[in-house]
């Protein structure tokens, strides 16, 4: 019996008892009953899903998934636990919330991937090798200085001494130490390839 043969009052009002009767018939595989149930609840399901999802195309998709789930799981409906409409709307709400959460999780995942691509993780092995190579290069360049230049530069830059303190430690006049350091730093700069 199709919708066109259905009594006018039942079709027009879609009484809760009608929904429950149709749902029971759907549980037995009755396609015409599902068509009537579909006509009665589809607009309500879509409206609820749209309020949660807030995207028309996605809401249509979710509403269709809900109604397919109603078709497949109609046998699980228990009228003692609530009305048929409440059961259908609960399925719709859960499915809509799941879709929003899934979309948010996907968005969060994409954002994390984008951040990882922009901010490469610190690679200790690469950093360690680069630091060791830099130290080795600096050591070779320091060896290229005269012993007096190397001593003055080492005391100032690694020892943290001022020019005056270096002059006192090496027992040389301050202008001589300054000249030594200037010449040593120029040679280091050239050796390391640092641009001026």
C-alpha cells in the first residue's frame, strides 16, 4: 500500500502512532512503510542536522546517512524507551555531532601538519654534526694565527677578558694588544669566509 492509498488523515498528520507503526514495518523490511516514514521525518532530520553542521550540502549528506541508518537499524527501536520521532532525531543528532567532530579533527590534523612543515623539528644529530664542523673549522683558523694573536683572541673571546685585562695578562702595552687582536680577527674573518 503506497502513500497515495493511505488515508488522508494519517498522511496529513503523521501521528506519532503512525511513525511507530511505520518503523515497526520498516524493521520487517517494508519499503512502502519506509517511504512514508521518510516523507514524515526527512524534513525534521535535515533541519536538526543543518542546525548542528551549518553547511547545507554536508547536512543533506548527513541526513541521508541518518535515514539509511534508520532503515538498517529499525529493528533496534524500542517503543518503551521513547517515541519513534525521538529515536530518529537522536540518531540524527549523534550523526551530526560526529560529523562536526570528525571535520574538526581533520582540520586540526591539517593544521598540525602545516605547522610541522613550516617549523621543522629540531634534529639533534644534524645540529651536533654542524656544531662539530664549525668548531673544527674555527680551530684550524685559530692555528693559522701567530701565537701572540691566538693568545690575545682566545683570552678575550673565550676567557671573557677586556682588552685592558688581556694586556695585563700577556704583559704587553694596550695598543699592541689591540693591534694584535684586530689583525688576528681580520685573519679569522678571512679564514672563516665571513663577509664584511
